[in-house]
């Protein structure tokens, strides 16, 4: 008995052909794309030797890698910032990261032009406005801390200097310090005084000892009464207080009251100047 041949309808035949034809086109296009070779040497000179491109062998692999990278970044490819190559200008790169177009674009508040140099420097290295402000605040904090440390060091140096001189001069401390202060006040210019105050050298033991020796060599006759470290003449009240202080000073008082004492003549001159200053216009 002969087997009956299986017949198909025209509609079924058309469906099969269409289905086979569609799958065939898709498969052909995919396989063709997979086979497209990627050749880095065909790229421009600045990309031809890029190491990251040497690992790709087909266009398909390159495209997939690019899509994955964009998904990981989570941004629009049009918004990606291109890093400039060697020798290229970095202006567009810096501006894309938030740098002002010009140095004048930085906003640090009113500074009277004092920060113009800083504006130019931060613009050259590509800082954004917020980065430049943070750097400025950091610098101010560091400078403030350094000033505190400097002030503390000067204060400590002043105390230690006084201790050292008191040990060396012993009972003559007040007298020798008075000489040093009076020489300083009488001959130091305002610029020199400012320098001594700024640097703290006005309290240096060697400087004070030098001024004290100068005062002793000059003698009372050539020194202004009460011209202290500030360079201000002694007031009448201060002169009277100085008289009382010298009276209470046993060594000075002995020289002043004892005519046979070697220091009597000098002590007398000192007291006469103090009395003239303390009672100016009252002595007949």
C-alpha cells in the first residue's frame, strides 16, 4: 500500500517561507556584525596607539564595551567630559568641571583686589569657585593657627628672658632695666620699635643688656627722664611714683642719703631730675 504524501496548504507554505526568511536575515546580519574586524590603525593618530583600544578585535566587542561603560557611568554620552591629550588646551576641560571663564569670575566677597593674584593662580590650575573658596578658608585657618603659635612663642620668650635677666642682674635688675628702656625710648625710631614689637626681639636679653650698657656709659646727664620702652615721657604722677620707689630701694636710698657713698652724686642727679619733672612749675 502506497504511503500518502503529506500536502501543505499555500498559506502554511507562505508562513514557513516567511519565518525562515526572517530568521535567516537576522542571523546573517548578526553574524556579519560579529565578523566585522576592528582595526585601531585606521583611527586618527591621537587614538591609534591608545592601549585601551588594542584589546578589541571586532566592532561588536567595542560597541558592547562602550554601552556598558555608559550604563555604569549613568550619564548621557553627550555630557561626558573629554580629557585633553598631551599638548592640547585644558581650558574646555576645566570650564566643563566648573571653573569660571575668567579669573574675575571667582566670588570671594569684597576683598579690594587683594586676592587678584590668588584668582589668577586658581584659574590657571583649573579650580572651580567652590574649590577656590575652600582652599582660601583652609589657608586662613592655617594662618590663624600659626599666628596663635607665634604669639604664644613670643609671650613665652618674654617671660623666659625676664627670668634670665633677673638671675644675671640680681638686685640691679630694676636699675639696669631702666637704663635699657630709657635708651630704647630715647633713640629708637618708630620703625625700629615696630620691628621689635612684631618680631619679639625687643625682649631679647642680649638687646636689653646692650641698651643697658649704653645707658650706663651715657650717664644720667644725657638720658631723658622716664623715656620708657614706649618712647613716652614720664608723667608727673609717674615721676612721683618713681621717687617713692627709689626711696624704698635700700641700695639707692643709701647712696642718695650718704654723701660719702660712691654713688651719691649720680643718685642725687637722678632725684633732682625726677623732682623737676614731678613738680614742674611748683618749685620756687
